[in-house]
């Protein structure tokens, strides 16, 4: 605006270029600032319109208000702005007509014709692309003013209008019937047909936020090993692409009315990994038994949520979970609790008593601040930097792997700031070791092997990207639902490549180099296997790590004192308790380096059995036994109800004079079920 008012043409051109680049950069980074700008009425289209108006102001200040190029620019921007409405409407309509009421994986939908998606480039960030088509007009008019050649301005104006019109016209063919996905009725009918043929018996039901996919991923392998015909039922579209490859059918049904209309009469056991409002849409079905399995076992309050009493059973890892509910007294009966172990812990290797590398590796895996933002939830806020400093400056060198919780900073921005400072500490410590002659010699000796490992990582990642992508590149969720069918050979290859990737990852840098692991890979259990000891907070991470038998420390961030902290938190009974100063870390480091100094080894063994159950039978065997038992209970309940309803109906028939118009017993059962469905409340 300043450049237009002065007026200064080259200042205006430079400032305009900066604003274009800034907009592009913010969208590429998916910056939250984009959202904030929209909330203060400075959204995407407004920003482009303002830039165009400022060019008109520049022309007026340059004394060109009566020149043809001025009118051409005004007419161009008005027409271009008018083109944005049909272009935006077409793009939105195409997306809507490509949206199915379900998203699926490993479910055959060939009963309905789902055409290929439009080219990804047409619909991806279409509004942003359309708006950027004003660049030829902007550049042409500025060049015309600079050179005095109005033809350049007319050419730019014509180019912008032609491109805008072309973009709009190219979208039109994708509205034709043969390019659209079938209507909701046809798709739901096809899903119903598949359900009738597949007859699922065990379902994992999940609803959650965009960051919660890990809560389902941790159960995928268990579901693959579950007896019967498993099914995963999801409620949020955005979570489906975040699921790991699996052979289990996945059915995502966002609409509550659609889910409640589906026939899940063959399902006998439904498992719930989280307590959320949308669970009510499945809990209302009486013909199946409902089980809360959670997404981790810990001493957090979430592990004894009073909501758990709505389920028929609550499955815990070991005796500790049962005692936890008894102490909390939240209405969950002891005979409704079943100890099944933790099938997910099978990949965790048991400690041999010696370190994996010449120096010990310590994993620091703090939890997040929690929805209540209680200072005692995470060690990051009060102790994180102290812990990291003492580990990095330990008298006897150790390697540190830092893996924060993916939700870190979601509630408290201070936690995110500490997280960033710790990552900088890790980078600085690595830089210091790189300059130390001892580590420099190790680095030089390992340089060739590390280069090979990095090349191997790139190769594996390329193959994995190709194997894990459902369908062709650029396909939308409807097309991916059509083509995403389980291929046992492909899944076996993916599993093998993931193991190879994990091995190559740890070989790609030195055993003396610290590491900050902030992405989904390597997974937490891989970090467990690489570490010789761990520092963490009260969370399921501690309970899971106990399966390894390795020494660990837990931070008493709330300052309860060691005795009270142990009394309140079962999982820390065999831990080194840290205050916020982290002065007690020496005890952990001594236990890791020398088994003779490990005074808590026997207690860890006893605690492992208490928290996770016995090693035999295996956890997956106990899990499947619990499924079988509950399936039998569901069958007995359904048969009993059917017999009672049939008997009642027959009694009524005996009283009929002629018996005309009577319904068969099965119809009575169906009527009762339908009436229950109509009266069931819908969570919002």
C-alpha cells in the first residue's frame, strides 16, 4: 500500500512478489497463521483482492486513471473475481459427489461402480491455484507501466482470464454421472451385502482426534491374530489414511444414522480402545458384548474412568489393573474384569543384563501435559531440562534417545517450548562429541558403514512408500476404498521391510550419538529394544517398559515424596524415583552399567508379573480365550432372549381365536430390536 501511495513501481513489484511468496510458503507449511488471518477477515481471497485493488490504486497514482490499460485491469479483476464463484462451486460439488458415506479398506465394493478420481492437481488446493492465476495480469500491467507498452498489459489480462476460464471448464466433465461415485443408498447396500457375506464376529470400535491413530495401530497386530472374523469400525475419515497396513477389514462410518442402520447381528464381541461419546452408537446394540481394552495400562486416572462401567467387561493387563479399579471404587465390578495381558508387548526383548553398545543408552520418554494440564503429569515442565543435562553431562558417557509424546504442547505451549529446548540440547551435545578426538575416531571408522545404512534406508523407504500407498498416486478416498484390498504377500513384504528399516536406522548413526525421535518411526518399542534403561513419567510407557526387565526411573514431578509416590502409583514400585532436580539419576546409571549395583532387579520381576500377568500362557492366548468366553456369553444371552420372546409370542397366539395376521417369532425379536434402535439416544 505504501508503494502504491508514493507511488513507486519497483517498490510495489518487489513488495507484491514478497506477498505472493509469503502466501505460498504459509500454505506449503500449513501454518496456523492461515487460520488466524481468516478469523480476522483477511482470508485467502481477501488478500488477493486487496493486492489487485492496490495495483488499481498504483495506476491511479501514476496518472493512468484515464488510460485504456487502467480500464482493462479493472475489467480483468472484476471478471476474474466473477469466475472464482463457478470454479469454487464446481470444485466443491465434485468433492461432494466423490464423497461416500463410508471409507473402507480390505472390503470388496465391486458391487458398485466407483470410477477413478479426477486428477489430483485439479482439486488439491483448487481455490489457491485459481487465485494465483492473477499473476499474469498483475505482472503484465506492471510491465506495461514500466515500459509504456500497453500491449504487454493486455496480454497479461487476456492470459489471466483465459486460464481462469479454462480451469473452470476443465472441471465440468467431472460432474458427469459416469465420473461420480454411486449414491449413498447404493454404497450402503453394498456394504450391507458384504457384512452379510463376511459375518464379522469380533469388532474393534474407535473414534478419536486426528492425533489418536496410534491408539488403533497398537491393536492392529492383535486383531490380525484374534480368533474369528475380525472387523475394525472407525468413525473419522481423517484417521483411515493414518492406519498401518493390515489384513483386517476396516469400515469407517462417519454418520451415526448410517452406522445404526447397519446389520452387525453376527458380531458377538466389540472392543473399545477409548472412552468417547460416539461409543454410544455401538453400545446401544444388545446382541453383542462390549469390552473396554483401552490404549495402554497405567496409573493415570484415565485407567479408572467411571465411564468404564457401561461395558460388559473391562480387560486389563494383569492383577494391578483389577486392584486399581477396586481402589478407585468407580462402579466397575470385580467379576467384570478379565486379565488378558498385553499382546502388543511381544516385540519387546528381555534384558540380558549387559549393555548393547560400549556405552549405555538411556531413553527419555516423557508423557504429555494431559487434558487437565496438571503439573504432575509430565516431567518436561519442571524436570525435563535437568534430566537431559544430567544425562548429557554424566561422568561416565551415555547415549540419550529422546522421544516425547506426540501430544506434547497440545494443551500447554510451555511444554512445547521445553521440548524444543531439549532437542537443541541434544543437537549441541552431538556437535560437542563430534569435536572430541575419541568420538571423532569412532565416527571416521564407522563412516562407510553408516553411509551404506543411510543408502539402505532410502531404498527401503522408497519401496515402503510404493507398497503402503493404497491405489495409484493422486487417488481420493473413494478410489482407495475400491482398490485397497488385502494382499498377504504385500503385507508380508511390508512387515519384512519395516524390520529391515528399523535395523538400518540404528546403524545409520553412531552408537555414541544422541538422538531425538520425534516422528512415528522408529516406534516406541523399537526404542525400548535399543535402550538399556529409561526415564519416564506415570503413563502406559512405564508399564510397557517393565516387560523388558530393564532398569528405569520415574519422575515425581508433583513432589509427593518417594514413599507416597510409590504408594499412589503401582508401576513405580521398582523404579528409581527422581525429584525435579534429577539428582537421583546416578542410581539408574549405576544399575544400567553394573548388574551388581542393580538393587531393584528382583522387584522388577515381581512387578512385571503383577502388572502384566504370567508369561504362560501367552498374552495372545489369554486374549483369545477371553474372546471365546465372552462370545459364548453373548450367544447364550441371544438364545435366551429369542426363546423368551418366542414363548411369549406363542402364548399370545394361543389366545387368538383364529391366529390370523400373526407374525413369526423371529419377527417379534426383530421388532423389539428395531424399537430399541429407534429409542436409542444419539451422542452429539
